[in-house]
């Protein structure tokens, strides 16, 4: 078992890749009562075209299969629902699907191994029938219609559609009413046996454990499954340019909502430390641009042009990447134009070293704070592992970030011809 230690937070990561190819990551937290387990598969809503190892022909599945599969995994052949079983054990259980991975999890202070029994049982034993698949279509169909009525979801999806021509990141993770109607049990079983192979999965556990004995408990509960090899994922060619600069829609909202997007290049050919350094520099830069201590935020707030803060995020994967700014404003176009002006100002005048150091310390402090919560730790290590990154690297690499890195990002990524705005008005 490999041990990786980080002196900044005085934490240790115990890592082992099992014979079946599955990595297990254990982060012990001595004295912590809460325990957290998450088991993820590198399979998300973007993976609709792929070649199964050992086959030569492409497999194409309807949009929304990954999310549909996540929903169906809880239903057991004996008639029970594993979510109910876990709740009865006194743990909080959940699952989620993103664009690039699906995860099953629980947290609690008691009955950890009983809950592990249930989670590892249902994830390894799918049960799909014609009847329960048809029933689920109605449930997910209602979910799709519900999200269609959410302005904050609509303004986000429209920003994706403005940025992306072909990539499935512009499609709702849950799919569409039409696409889920084409899902059957054969499709679900094929995707399960392809993507839920241990070699394509990662398990992360955080809490007060002895790592070696915990690893043996994991091994005892694993079914014997042979690795199948690399799954070839096929994504449509995506141009670097945007589709259109602006999409506007009318919905019932108290104040106009906006999402501003900037299209970036994916990280497919970047090394681990390059990915970490780019993400760190991006976080510092975005906070300098629109954080609550920024000139732009104070200017817009004092004018009464925004309500609350300006949310920001940097979403990055091996097949897509973009920056998002979001919020409410009585004049979204003004926010958009002032953001563009602030970007140009930083390009021409540079970034204050004093402000840079202040925000850099703030970001570093936020990373340190993540290690106070077992759930934050486990989710972070899982998500980063799928990107090819060890989460400790952010604490180690931040010292290598300088103002010059931010200036380079401004030139490489923050270009007006890659910017879009989505607005929802009443």
C-alpha cells in the first residue's frame, strides 16, 4: 500500500490499485466521528458513443443513459430499495451523475460496515426489467419537465448551447423526453458492464480507520471481475469558436438572470502538474475579477446593478473546458460589458502584486479548510482522480503560481470572440 503524505495539512493518503484494476484511496482522520464512503465510475452524460473493449464497432446510446442507470441502481431484485435500507441504518446516502462521472455515497457516525455492505451490494448487482425501466421513464420524464421550469438551470443550459456546437456537454445530463424513451434494459446492462468494471472505477473512504484492515474489508465485499481494458470514448469534433454570442429567453423571474461563458480548450494532453497550476491560476484570477473585494463587484454593487455576488466557476475535463459567471442583475448586458472592460484593463495595466498575494493566500486557506470535512475530502479526491490529479498537488503547487501565470491565462483564454451571454428575463 502506497502512502502519500502532505506536510501542509498533516494528512496521509493510503493508495492501492487492486488486482482487478480498481484504485482504493483511504484518508484516515483520527478522532473524527463521521465517516464517508464514495464509489465512482468514470462514466457520465458525455459518454454516449464508445467502443467496448474487444469490439470493433461503435456503440451509440441515447442521451441520459448514465443518469438513468444511476436512478435504477438502487432497485433490488428482492423488492427493496437500497436508499431506504441505508436510511434505516442511520446514514445519509445519495448518488449523482455529472458530465464525466457517476458516484454513489453515504456518510454517518454509526453502522459504517453495514452501510458498506449495502452500497457495495447494490452497485455490483444491477437489476433491470422491462417493467421497472418503463416505470422509471415516467419518473425521470417528470424530472426533465421540472428542470425545464427552473430559470437558473435554463440560463445555464442556454450558455452551454451558445458555446458548444456538437459536444454533449450542451445537453441536459438527464437527457430529453425523446432520448429516454429509447432506453431499454439491454442498453442499461451494456453500459453497466462496460463502465462499471472495477478498472474504470475509484473508491475513496475518509474517517477514523486503520487503512490496512479497512482495505481488507473492501476486498472481502468485491465480486471477482476481470479487467476489460481501456474503453474508447468518442466525442464529436468540436470547433474552437462559439455558436452565437447571445441567447435570451423569457420565464417567470423576479429579476433578470444571466450566465456569461468563456470557451476554453480541454486538458486532454496536459500533464498533472500543468492541470493543477492552470486551475489554481484560474481560481485566483476569477476571484480578482469578480470576487467581493474586486473593483468590478464594488462598482456594480454600488450602482445597484447586481443582487448578491457574482458566482464563478471553471469547469475543465479531458474533452471540454469553460469559465462561467452567473447572477442576477437588472441590466445583464451592463455586467457583460463591464466584465469585458475589466479583462482588458488587466491585460493592459497588469495585476497588482499586493492584490495577487492577498487572493492567493485566500485560495490557499480555502484548500486547507476543505480538509476539515470528511465529505469534502472524499469528493475532492474522487473528482481529481478522474482528472489524473492527486488532490494534495493543489497545496504543493500553489507556491509556483505567480502574476505572470495569470497574465498568460488572460492572453490565452479571455478573448471576446470566445465569450457568450445567456439571459432569462420576465
